[in-house]
């Protein structure tokens, strides 16, 4: 393998690492959004349970 090929491969590896880091950041942001959405859904469920309990009275 020539020096030029090695340098090209190293450049590609660095670009791939940058892409991986970007993707990991996006995944973390999405996980935070999912957690927030789950908390909202939990609150909705609790409210629905309270409404059902009130209707049964």
C-alpha cells in the first residue's frame, strides 16, 4: 500500500469518526426527546385515570 493510499484511508477514517460523533450526538438528542415525550404520556395517562375515577363516582 502506497503512502498516498494510507493517507487517503486515514482521511476517510477521520471523516467517518466525525460522522459517528455527529450521529451519536443526534441519538442522544433523540433519547432526550423520547424521555420528555414519555413523561408527557405518563402525565396524560395519570390524568385519564383521574378522569375515569371521577366519572365512576
